[in-house]
């Protein structure tokens, strides 16, 4: 009859706290990189469309997700390659891990990519990637694929017979929106086609902001020094479903335990950290990745020099749905 008794499953459906299906997990960059380079020998970027090795959470093999709500993968573009243009309702960010001449174009505007730059391709923006350098380009892809799948909201288009985006001058979006300024609403300078016009956050800029903040304020006991990448139009998260953060833990500090209802992915940028997630201990260096499921207890230690981390999470989605909770011990 297509029915079932709620009383048999109520405790499993309405839990006293989040019960993620995924578990803490770690990926050493030096272990994955050779596999990615091998993939470059086996398939071209054009054949694959996106040459990516997905980071699969070991608790959900074959589910193509790093946490219950987030996707992560390492993407490779070899010299003189172009990953062709497409667009989709899934929002994506790229944390650049290796680049010497790589670039991304979003809606016809090209930006050159340097190590640890953050590059966005928000929902339904045309984007392609290329590499004009002499060395492989690699970045971490972070997407909201599981969120979009849960809502059955996935759409995608390939450039094909579609009209290509009109070329835009390099640096145009940063000039309009990246200097604590934005065009006056309703004027011809305003970009009305997207709610998220700024898509390039250079490492040199965000690292300097983080350093200045650390110099002029005291470390928070649960975060050290933490800053959020924001949409300059409204000051909110950089994309509708994903939030992104930069964090510094000063040398010798161990953050106090905290939990959050949103899941997150952490990436090492500088220094070597000891990250503990629900009792699991991971020693991470630059470009290593750790998955932190919902409501997992998290502490971060900087045993030697200062540690700098990048992270992204589903906090933007959680807050919109009134599901965000946090506990700091």
C-alpha cells in the first residue's frame, strides 16, 4: 500500500543531534598527486571534460561526496590544454594548489591563477579552464553537488550551439566589486546578470588581510584568527549554498573543541597542523585535505610555526534553512 509505521523509525528520523552518514577522513596531497598525473597520461581534458579525481568519503563509497552535503576533487589541466566551457546549477569553488600559467574564464572574463588563489564559478555561470604554462596545473574543486541532488535541482549546458559569453576585460569584476566599492545600483556599471559578480580572491590579498587581522587582534580560543570570504554585493557568503573561510592558528596554540551542524572541508595552506576530528588525529601540511562531518568535535593545533588553513562548508545552506547550530566547549 506504500505506507510504513512511523513508530518503528521515529528515533532514526528525528535524532537528538545530527547523525551524518560520512565520517572524518584525510587525503595526503603527495599520495593523490601521482594518480592525478597518471590520469593525465590516460585521458585528455577535452575527452574527460573535467579531469578530476573525486575524494570519496570512506563511509559512503561510490556516493561521490566528501561529506554528506559536499563534493571535493582534485582537477588537473596539463600545459596547452583547455577544459571546455559549460555551466550548471551546481556552484563550485577552486582552491589553486599548483599553477604556473593556468587560468579560468567565467562568463567570458579570464583570470590568471596563482597558488592558493580562490576562484569561484557560481550557479549557472559559463566557465572554462586552461593552462598556458609549462607545468601541470592542479586545484581542489569544492561543489554543492549533494545539496543540488537532494533537491533534484541539477541542470547543465555545454557551449555547443549556445551563444558564447561576450568577452570581458581581464580584471573587470575585481575593478567593479573587489576594492570595497561597488557600482551604484541601477547604473550602467552594475552587473545585474548575477548576484555573485566577484569570482577571484587572490592569495596575496586574502593572506595579507589575515596577517593584518592577526597582528591587530587577540586570537579567538576556538578559531585562532578566522575570516570569511564574502560576496561584495551583500556581505553574505560567496555563493548561495557554500561558505568559504581563511584561518590562522598561531604557533603553539591548540583551539578549544567546537562542533557545528554544517560539514566542512579543510585544506592546508601554510605550516603543519594537528587536526583532531571526533577523536581521529590527522597531521596535515600544505595541500592536504581533511573532511569534517556535521557535529564532529574539532580542534586544531599548531605545534611549530603558524598554521594557515582554507576551508569551505555548507553553512550558507544551513543558515538559509534555519538549521545552523554551533557548540563551543
